[in-house]
């Protein structure tokens, strides 16, 4: 899609088209003078028997008899933005579409131009899309195909020719989305978003050609109740994500212990405190302290009392 940057209260124009020649019929005054010069040159040649300068002048003046102007045709859009204090943009839009019709027989190559124009003013918000329509065109195209030579034979040539007539109706729609650029950050954000959309389009169209391209939905550029709800949810999710990143996760507990692996030969690996069993702690390598032996303890209900009958 075409893009254009315009300053406030200054007109910007974008034009896409071609510059075509338009031949006009008839001779101008220069052409008549050229013919007179040629006649004078011919008389001079008859009298002097040599090439006269008047003949050369007549040939040079003959070029002035043909007038071949050129005309720009294509699509031209002129936009003048006006930004007010409420961050709204008043747009003066002028659109012009022109095209040259093919030349017809018997007109000496003269071609006609068709032109469609639209001029309007509107007030929109920042990043709000508006649509301008109504530039319709109806056209009839006739095509003829035939077999060479046989199709030009009188009467029976119609059996070897085929003609078709196609009616075309086009309606041109213009979508405009203004972006108010306040600083370099806004311009950078627009550039990055356009590059992401371009890359997604290339991936869909060239890399994954079998699947249909589905452009991403940017709800920040839409209006309505659903768009407002989605924007609020996205803002809450973004705020929650930033809060989690600011708080951070608590550090993991680290308990030093003996390295994992096979114990060297001659060293005990059963944790009994033999020489060779070491633990790595904050103070360096230290021998493992053997745990004290388990001493069974009895509660008051389990303490045995002497049996008087046994005495």
C-alpha cells in the first residue's frame, strides 16, 4: 500500500501512472510555411541547378506542422492535513483517476481521455480508517479471434471468426488511515509495525503458499465496544506482565552436598564418615560428620516395670 508523509497544513501529493503522447490532427501555421519553403526550394533548384537552402529550411519547418502533446494519466491523490488541539485530523482529500482510451480507426491516432475525480473533507481521529468510494466506471470491451487468412474471406469468413463482448463495472475504494507523528518514537513504531506485516505477508505468500494469507488484526486501529474491551484486556495483561517482571521470582534454595559421581578407590561412599568422604560447603571441603547412632527412646507408657511375681 502506498504511504506518504505530510506536514501540518501542507499539501502532499502521490501520483502513480504514465505520460502518454496524444496526437492531434491538422497542420499548424508552421506546416504551411514549410510547404511554401519547399516550393521555393524547388524553384531555386530549377534555376540554379543546385541544392537550395530554401529546401532545407522547408524540411526543417515541416516538423512544426505536427503537434504531439503529452499527458499524465494514472492515479493522483492530494491530501492536506490539519491537526487540532483534540488530536483530531481534518483531511482535505482530492482524488483523480485518468486513463487514455485506445485509438480507434479513422481518427489519425487521436486518443480520448477518461477522468474520474472526487474531492471531500473529513474529520477523523488518530489511526482511524476512513473509506472514500463512488468512483465507478462502466466499460464494454469487444474481442475478436480468427484463423489467419480464412477469417478474412468474405461471407464464409464468419465461420472462422469468433467475437466476444465483455461488460466491466469497477468501483474504486480509497482507504485512508492518518497517523499523527509527534516524535521519532512514533515514526519508529509505525515503521516496525509495517515491517512485521510485510514479513508476515512474505512468509504466508512465498514460504507457506498453500495456506491462505490472514492479515493480523490490529484492534488499536478499530472502533466499537468489542475493540474497547479487547484493548482493556490487553492493557491489563501487559500491566500484569510488567508487574511480574518487576517483582521477579524468589531465588532457589541451594544446599551444598557431596559431588555426584563414583567415589575414588579406597574411599568410603556410604556416608559413614570414613576418610575420603567430603562435602563442599561455604568454607570449602570438609569431611562428612557421621550421624550419631540412633538411641531408642521409650515413652512413659512403654517403660517396663518389674514383675512382682517374678521376684
